């Protein structure tokens, strides 16, 4: 299946709002998404990407570069929201995570924090811990150094 991962734009706010609201069960307005995108445009360390197939958003990737004040380490922090597994969309999540690793290396980060799903998916963490990561509470951390 042909897909694209690209940076989110203002034209995506309504679809992103619906997509996230459906997956989280919480209403998130398009205005909230637009405000977030505006903030991200002003902050070079934060980005929001979308995964699309056939012009439909099937996943999002929040990407943030974190600088540690007390060390020389720089980490990327990622969060992925994708379609449910019943619709056979874990491939979207896997592709977004792979893209996040590329972004992490592009930004010369020494590791990556993956912010996992909501608390109702706790039971999945043990079975689906990503390769190369180890659990540290609600974050999975992958070190490159």
C-alpha cells in the first residue's frame, strides 16, 4: 500500500481532530489542533507528522527534541497514535516509529523516548514492548550511545 508521512498542516486540523477524538474517546476541537500546530511552527524542537494512505490520515507522530540541562545528552520524545489493530493498521504505527528513529538520528539525538498509549492499554506494554527499548514507567527509552 502506498503511503506518505508528512508534516501536518492547518488544512489537516479537522481530520486530525476527528482521528484523535475517535481513538482517545475525548473530544479535541480542530481549534485546539490548530493552536498546537501554531505553537509547533514557533518551536523548532516540536513537530507533528501524519501518516496517510489514499488521502486519509491513519496515524500521527508527535516529535519533540529534549535537551538535558545537566548533561550533554539530547533525546527525541515521540508519541504515536494510529488506527486500531482490528483494522490491521499496526503497520502505520511501525512506519511512524521507524520514521521517528530517522528523525532522531537526523537531529543528532543520543536516544529516543517513546511515550506509549493510554492507561487502558497497560496490559499491552509487556507483550508489545518495542525492540531495543526498555520500560521506564510510561516511557520506553532507546539509547543510541
